[in-house]
């Protein structure tokens, strides 16, 4: 198999779709570079700002950033350093574990993250122009591909609590720390945090043991960091 061989691209739907996805990834990279040039940010810095804007608080560490960028800890630390020099990010101890250094957006960082939030609007508009039936089929297909890649360890999925296997809504409504509960970290969740992205997300109703093991492995790696 060789998806880059021009002679094979039309042989099967799988080969043609793979090429289409590759071209979409090229377009995303191009959009990131254009936005970065306009705002004097690298594509990795844009991704870091968006990660810090939307990820749950406990994941906003250099280790969490490394997972999100699919890079090394040292490279992620370099990205954080660059954003810190631009006064867009600060480092501070994580409240629940003061041995861990958390990353937080400054006020300027919040503004910058908001300014780049629409970087993928061109892609979304192209998809929105498709008929509803095509959009639904595309959603089902791409979700299945992402899940397969997640199971293989090639992609890190960040989603919200409400669709997660570990989420327990309204488990203790009178708890001042939060009415909901995360069975993965065995801790209460305040309402606002349930609408943030989490790296330990496992889809409800589609539990794959391998996916759960991957989540547990990531948890252990973060503890060691």
C-alpha cells in the first residue's frame, strides 16, 4: 500500500479519501501559518494558546501541552517559554498539586487566544456547504477513523465531560467543590469545567478496553512528570 503513489489514488475509495484528508491537513497547516504570520505566532504557539483557553485546568501543564501538540516535553516547554517571553502565558503551581507547574493565559494571552479561535472557519464553512446527509455521513466516518487512530495511540482526543464514560452528572449536588463527579480522577467537578476539553475523555457507550488503558497510561505518565 502506498497512498502517495498517484497510480493508486483512484484504485479504492480508501486511497482517495486518505489523499483528501491529507490535502485537508495541508490546508489546516496553511491556515495556521497565515494566521501566525499575521500575529507573529508559530502554528505551535497558536495551538498552545487554544489548548490553554479550552482545556480543563488540571491538564494545563507542560506535559499536557506536549500531549496536545504530540511532541516532546522539551519542545512543549520551549513553546511555553516563547509565549511567556511574549507575556501571553505565566507559570504557577497547580492548586491541587503544588509540585506541578501549571500554565495559565495572561489577560493578553486570553485576548490573543480569542483572536485566533476562528483559524479553522474556512474548513468549517467548506463542510457546512455540503448537504446535510453528506455532513452526517462525513461525521460518522471521520469519528470512526479518529477512534481507530486513538486506539492505536496515534491521536490524542480531547472532548467534554458530558459525553464521557467517567462522567457522573449531579452525583453530589450540595458539594461546594462541584455538583458533578469524575470517576477517572475520583473528584468533584464544578459545572463550568464540564464544558472544557479533557485529555482523559473516553466516549460513553463505546468503551474500548484499549482506549481506557491508554487513558490510564497517560495518567501515570503525567504523575511521573
